[in-house]
């Protein structure tokens, strides 16, 4: 016998099994047909034929709770077929709690009244392709064991699929919903296709569960689109979809990837917050109004996304690719420190276990016009900045981390001076012969850049920091700019030599310790030069005293040339000569003459020190000033 509903509740309509204690009718809740007291499935053949013969296209029918075999349903559809169109035509059709044991072939049927399939059970394919529902369409709590095909169906009135269960494929491609469509709490186990669907009214998918892949490509949502609390276990695609009103994805969960590629959001003031265990693709999408996007995901791709109005992106965990994104108004991208919350509390982020943490990692700003861009608390260690326009106008707020240089050079006792660098400099240095360990290599798809391309990027970022009155942090980018100029082979050799000397002496006027060490070394060299060759053997007195006729007479004497003491080191390296030499050296640093009698070698040594040592002192002071300037 055909399947029936197990342990049915007593229905509200006159039913076939009422008062029957044995046989097939005992558990049947099919609507009884007057005057026989049995449902269409349990009528004897003569009475069934009489009943079907009396039907005409467009009649109202009531077969609630009835079990239909494929043959019985075909006979019913044949009785209601309009000769003019050769398609079934129903008035008000009541199939609530009905059981369709075989294929339900309602394709191209027309329902001029309300179509009620509440709690119906379709054990095989349900075919409603190109069907027309003029009144309300009720499929709430229906169960589709086989495929559910509603492709190109037209729903003029509200369509209610709330709490329906789709075990097989659910196909709604090119369907038209001219009024509200309710799919709240529906369960889609197999692939779900809403490609090119048009929702003229609100589309309610709140708390729906999609276990298979979901496709809304080229769908049009004229009213509000509600996906709050929905769960997507497979991939979800909204490619080229158009949202004319609000798109609500609050607290939705995407188990894999969700794609809004080339979607258009006309008036969505909020997208999210939701959690995606895979990639959120906004590439090619267009946001025509102010919007706040709140997403916790592993990756977020926003390649060539267009933001026509102000926008705020609040992200967690994600690696963000913003290549060639376009925005005409201020746009901010910020990392949220705490999980997003809804009415029930913080959103669960268990699906994001294994990520480096909630820190958001920007991967690329290539091709972006950064004049209106604000970045806050982002990880920029691997971000590509080359090709960014108006980079000098970017605003960096909070803790934006850049890449740093490796700690130690290979087989060399000294280390790189710590500074913030661009990811592209890492890529360039990693390609050089015998690179130091710690320089990150470029991904295979990254365009190679060199010092000539990186110097303007460093210069623009330096200006951005200086314009925000952040002189200390701007120093690192000035150092990077000078490094790229020094290593740029296209520049004149004389310029690169000068820059190399500037780097060696003081780290481009930014390394106070380096300049101070050179100053100490120069002063030490001058000190020993004075002790060894600069100071004369004796201090010459410019007068001679004599006694003539009992009186003392002082006579001027000609000043002799100063001479060095003996060749023995103990005669030259004495405490007295050290003190005199120290006075000469210290005075020379501050551009003063020592007033000390010097040998010819000492005079030239003092001249050299008075030229070089004040410069080194000035570089050291400049470096300190660069780090403490407000």
C-alpha cells in the first residue's frame, strides 16, 4: 500500500479513517469525499471515477491528508487540465498534510486561488517548474524527499516555505516571487539553486539551514533580504546578485566560502555581522549607499569592489585583499578586538580555530586610491603597497604593524638596525645573492619590484606619518627611502657613493649610536695624533730674562718652530701630553681653537678634527631629535 503519515494526529477536517478500526483506512487522515465518507485514495473505483468526472478546470479542490500514487495524481491532473492550454488549472487547492508517493507533476500548472501544501510530504520529485500561483502558496513544514523543482515558477501572492525540509536538490532558478517569500527555518540538505530569481517583496531566509552548496547568482532582491541566523555548511554564492534594499546577514554562519562577487547593494546599510569559516568574496561587488560590513572570516577578497558612498569594514581574523578596490568617499578598515555580538551574546567563532588570531592581515592595496582610506589596528607586515595612488594621504590609526628586518646577518657579528619595512623590500632582498635569513620571499603571483619602485612608496608613507605629526615613526620610512635610493643601480655612482657614506656614518642621520661611535673614534684618533705628533716637546716661553749691572732685564726672543719630543713612546704618551691633547680635541668639536702651540702635523690634525667631528656631533644630535620630535 502507498505510504501514509505515521501516528497521525486527529485532523480538523472530516477524514477517511474516522471511526474505522481496521484495514488501510484505519490510519488514513485523507479528507473524506461526500457523500461516501472515504478519501479519494480509498474510494471504490466507480465512486472515484464519478468524482473525477465531475471536476472541471479551475475548480476548488480539497485533498488534505490524502495519499497520492503517481497514477492517482495523474488522473486528478487530467481531470483539471484546461483544453485550451493543455495544462492543469486549479482554483483554491488544499493539499495540506497530503502524501505524494510518486513524482508530483505540477509543472506548468496554474493555481488561481490559494495553493496549500502545508506539511505535505513528497517522497519523490516535486515538479512545479513554470507553475503559476496567483494566490498564496503555502508549503510551510512540507518535506521534499526527492528533488524540488520550482524553476521559472511565478508566485503572485506570498510564498511560504517556512520550516520546509528539502532533502534533495532545491531548484528555484528563474522563479519570480512578486510578493513576500518566507523560507525561515527551512532546511536544505542538498544543493540549492536560486539563480536569476526575482524577489519583488521581502525574502526571508532567517534561521534557514543550507547543508549543501547554495547558489543565488544573478538573483534580484527588491525588498529586504533576511538571512539572519542562517547556517550555510557548504559554499554560498551570491554572484551578480542585486540587493535593492537591506541585506541582513546578522549572526549568519558560513561553514565554507561565501561569494558576493559582482553583487550590487543599492541600499544595504549593514552587511553582517556573520562568521565564515572560509573566504568571503566581495570582488566586483558594488555598494551604492552607506554601509557597515562586519565579518569574521579566514579570508576576505575585495578585488575591484566599488564603494560609492561611505563605508566601514569591521573585520576579525581575516586576510584581506583590497587590490584595485574603488571608493569615492571615506572608507575605514578596522580590526575588532572583541567578537561580534547579537541579541543572544557574542557570535561563536569555533569555526575559525587555527587562525593566527583575531588580528586582521591586509595583503594588498595595489591599485587603490588611498586618499580617503583609513586603516586601524591592522597587520601590514605582508601588505603590497606598490601601485597605490595618493599613498601620502592614507591615515593609519591605532596599532598598524609593519614588517621588520631580520635580527642578525649571516656569519656576521652585527645585526640589522631594527626598523619598519615594506613587504616588497623583503621580497627584493630575498632575491639578492646570499640573502640574510629572515627576509620573506614573495608569493609566486606577486609582481617583482625593485628599489626604483620602492623609494616613492617609502617617501609617500613618510609624508603620511609626517602630516599626522608622527615624526618618530616617519623616520623608519625615511631610512627605507634612502636605502632604496642607495641600492638603485640607475642612479649616478657619485650619488650612491655619497649616500653610502651618509649611511655608514649616521644611518642617514637617524642612528645616533652610529654617529656617536664615529665621533668617539674620530676624537680618539685625534687624541693619539696630538700625543704622538701634534704637541711640541716643550712649551716655549716668548721672552728671555737677564741681569745687567745689578738689574733684571727681560728681552723678547724669536719664537722657534715647535718640534716633537724624542721618538720613545714613553716621552710622547704621558699624562701631561694626554691632558693637553684632550683639550685640543674637545675644543675642536665645538669649532673653537685650542690656543695650544702645535707642530705642523698637529695643526693639520686639528683642522681635520674641527671639520669632521662637529659634523658627526651634529648628526648624532639630529638622530636623537628625529626620535623625540613631536
